[in-house]
C-alpha cells in the first residue's frame, strides 16, 4: 500500500495531464466520439490529441494520423477500436512512451477462446512496454474533481466523496443522475471491465489514498485475487469504510457475470463470510449501496446501536421504530433527566416514550432545536432519527394569513426552509452523534432540497434511514474489531482464501 496517491500506478489513468484519443471521429453516433464529447463537456483542462487515419480535425481538435506524430507523449491513451487492432495500437503507444491506457473495446475473453487469445496478446504487449491498462471491455474512469470523464454519458451533478470500483460500466455512467438527486457525487469511479491488468483491488488501493474519497463502493461479479482483496480491505477499513454489492451469488447472477466480463463467481455464503471477516459492509441492492455510502461518508460513528426517534406524528414514529427494530437497532427508554427537560416543551398529549411523539408544538424552535438537543444529551442516545416535515401548502397558507404580500411569499418560504435545514447540521457537530432525517414526501420538494443542500442525511422513507443507520453502527463495530484484533483477523480469515475462484 502506498502513502501518496501520486505513487499509485493508476494515478495517470485518473489524473492525466494529456490524452491521446483513438476511435473518435466526426460521426456523432460513434462510441469513441461520445467518449471524446464527455471528456470535453466536463472541462478537461489538458491537451487532447485525436488519432485518426483519415480526419484532419475531430470535433474541432487537430487530429493526427499516427500516434508517433503527436507533438508530445500523452499521459493516457483512450481506445475504442476494433478488437483485432487493439494490441497493434497499444504497441505503437508503448513505442511512443505512453504509460497508461484505457481500452473500452469489448470482444475479448468474455466472448470465448478467440477473444481470450487476443486478450493474452494485449497483456503481453502492455507488460513489454510497461503500460498500465484499465479494461478492456470497460467504460473507463470518471474523476469529477480532476475534470475527467471518459465514459459514454455526460457527467451530471457535482464532485463528491464516493469512490467506486465497478465491474460494470453502467454502475458508473448511469448513476451520475441518481447520485446528483441526493446532492451526492463520485470522487473517482473506475470501470474495470475484464480486469486484464487492473482489478478492483488496485482501484481500492488508489481510492484508499485518494484525498477526496470518504467511502469506497464496489460492484462485484467475482473477485479474482481473493487473498489480495482481503488483505487490502483489512488495511483500508480502519481508515475508510468499504461497501460492496455482490451479484454473483445466485445461479442467474453467476451466468450473467461470466457472459458480461468472463468472471467466475463464487457461492453467496462464501462472499458473505469474507466480507464480514475483512470489515466490508455488504449491500443487497443498488439503493442500499449508495444509502450506506451516503450515511458512512456524512455521519460520525456511533458508540452503540441505541437510537432515539423524534416525531410529531404517531404513525411515522411507529414506522420508524419498527424499521429500527427490524434493522437490528435498539430504542432505549429515556433517562429521568431527559424526561424532565421534555416536560417543559411538549404538550400533555405528547408521548415521551421512545419514539418521542411531540404531536403538536406551538413553538417550532422546540421541535427543531431544544428537543433534539435534549435527546442527544441523553447518555443512552447513540443516534437520533428525526421525522422531518414542512409541507409547502401549510407554510404558504400561514404566511398569507400573516399578511405577507403575495410577491414575497416564495422568498419568505425559501428563507424558512433554509434556516430550518441549517439548524440540523450543527447538532451533529456539537454532539458528535449521527442525526438522520426521514419523511414520506418528495425529494424534489423545496424543504427536501434545502436539507440536502445543508448536508443533512435525509431519506424518503424510515426503512432506508434505519438500514443506513445500522450500516454505520455495523461499520463502527467492524472497525473497532479490526483495530483490536490486528493480525488475528488475518489468521482467522485465511481458510476462506483458497475457496474464492481465481
């Protein structure tokens, strides 16, 4: 494991100063052209050199007929070429001195023996010239912080803290929009494809050193280097959480993975045990993969599994309590000291058990500040789960009845939403405990958007919120055990290594 990200062999793949582009043309429907458009759209700041045998200019950039004619040696070559000529072009890049390459082209070992032979030849070439290769049969890399996106789809949203290594390109490109909906984004995301040279373990090690990455996510169809994966995970998890979605455990998933990247999957229970022993949090679906990552990257670690639920409505409180229990979290009774503090702020109709149901409070400040402060002060509270509701119809109606002019209502509403949302994040900073919001209304509503803008971890249903909180608690426990056990953890997991298909 390296101490600086610049020491990583993947550094110039994710942070190139210049790019040679093979396969782009002026045909806007071509795959290579779309990749070049994505690179330009994100605002890549270095020179881009299209290499094309016939075109003198590609998308407004001067094109070169041969890589040897380039005015400098680029840091990275990106290729979308016919399978049969990839090795030949890689050799030309090697002779030019290009040290890194992304091969998007498919048709290698995933299609059978002929493709496998061509992949072996490609590996021989890159090893001969010392080229670091990502792919083939991949979509490349997205590094929004470095203004790089070699994928087919234009980047959406903003740079974020979620690092990703994926054996599917779509789990990079098609999630730009999904993450941006929650105010999230990738730090750096790698599509590894067939993993001819670079695999998810290499990407994990890069992301472990990446200063923009707070949490590492993995989409796995099969792990090729079992021992290296477990050793890397154990060294990373005490410093950064890892969340994995494994899809090769079923028969259908195994077949799909093999036809997709030529990967051989293993039994689901084997991977389950392996993840547990090296501290990797397992997600069961895409929603969990990024819910867990969001919470892990955005919240402090709890000291235990005790959750207090705050609500102003009985049904949402009961639903949250049930979700917490099903997720393996506990709802402890409140201390006498906390009950005394709450007595001054809640009506006689309130329930001060856990969940704490305030029903209706005349002073909004109580619900958004004093009550959560009292609950977080409770020594039995490891985390707070808050029901967050500010329906725009009610806010608008109240402002109109207060005599706010029609043309000032929307601005006033926006100010209320902003100040209310901004009151939640200081609670986390002050108490050092996770505070998670949940509701049932659209994430597109103004209040929801303000919550996300202010960095509040907020889910549109209590079940997702509870499972995310449990993932944070589970990571805290795994991290503590790995730090405590040290080498013993490695010895205890050694019997799994030989059972993972390599």
